[in-house]
C-alpha cells in the first residue's frame, strides 16, 4: 500500500528537490487528456504569485467604434477598460506519496508515481473548474426532458441565445457531461427521422460548427466519490460559456486558471525525500481558478423523458 499523506514543509529543501523528475513533468503528456479539458474550461494564464486583474463584464472586450478616424490636428479617440480591480494570489497545492522500497518494481518507478500524482492534481483542478463554472451559471429551475419526441439541439440553441442576450456575447464553447451527451444521442437515435439520425451521428467538432461555436467537449472523467462508488464530474449537465486561450489576464473568458510557472520553466516541481526503507515523492504547483466574468454562463440539466 502506498498511502498519500500530508507532507511537512521542511521536506521541501534544495537537497530533496529532484531536477530530473521536475524535467519529466515538463515533457509529460497526460494520457487521459485531463489537462486538455481543464484548459478548455479555464484557460491557463501565467502570473506571479501575487497578481491583479480586472473583473468586468466580458462585453467590453468586444466593443466596436465607428468614430476611430482621426481628424487632422486632433488626437485619436481615447477608450478605457473599466471594471473592478481584484488582487489575487496563486495557492500552493500538492500531494505526497510514500513508496515502500519493498514495493518498487522497474527502473522507472519514480516517474510512474510522479505521473500518478500529476493526474490526481489535474483531476482536482478539473473538479474545481467545473464547480466554479456551475456556481456562476444560470439555469432553469426544472430539469429538461429529452425523450424520443424531444429536440435536444433546439434546447441548446435556446440556451445559447439566452446567454448572448444576457452578456452581448454569444458563448463560444459547449461542455457536455457524459450522461447528457449519451442522452442526447439516445433521444435522437430513437426518432424515425433522417435529420435526427444525422444529428445523433455528429462528432463534437461537427456539433460545434452547427451551433457556431469554437469548440464542444464531452467530460468523461470520474472521481472516487466514496469507498465503493465513482461519480461523473459533470453528469447530466450541459454548459455554455465563453473562453479564449490567450495570455492576457483581462481578456473576456468567464473562467481563468492562473498559475505561477516554476523557475525550471514548467508548472510543477518534484521533491524526493529518501529514507532507508521508503521514499516520499512530492509534486507541487501554484494555481488559482477564478471566475473573472459571470455574465452569459448558462447550464441546462437534462433527464430521460417519457416515451411518446
């Protein structure tokens, strides 16, 4: 057994720092694509430990003028970016695993445990991002039924229009929980219609193009909710929101994941505290997931409808 335990700060010394394992995290590719879906929901923004950003309505980034022509001898029109200035800081997060040397197998055992900790830390971040998205989203009071006579895509178009009317900006990303995606396909496949059959066979990229979106993703990740049960992170929910993969603190994404790069160039750092019979491996990082704009985020929760 290799329990994960709390690590004392005095273990994180220069002597315990592992340059090789830290370099491994820089080149590591997540096999479960947790990082990809995390970046889709909350784009990563590199910042210092303490930083400031403006919390404002996302429509400001899309203002447009018809009077930006300068007359001879005059100045250009002056514009400003308004909003509440917020001071934040990235939080130190990490996990430690104790590996008994009697359980060590293979020359790459340290890399395998580092990978396990990386995936666990990213899954924690993903759950935080979905929770933050859920907190700022507006949704109908009742669940929407998707039965064999329903039109799931019409419900989604309505959600996108309501979001655009609220913020002035149409959402550009759509996130399905796995059960919601499955229920949409089941609903459409049960209808004796060529249009419904074609819609049910659409890939995520095709559905995004149909809805005039930049991207559509299905969240299939699960977590251990109890000793005997795993739970989906998103489940029967569908979210519409705006996000851009940019490096600006003040662009109009609804959520951002601010992180502090390590001096080595990556986002993580690894420590190895070796003892005679065991080794403690620690992976740490600095990040904060922040809702920088709450306007225009919508959610619908669906359920199986009664067959006609």
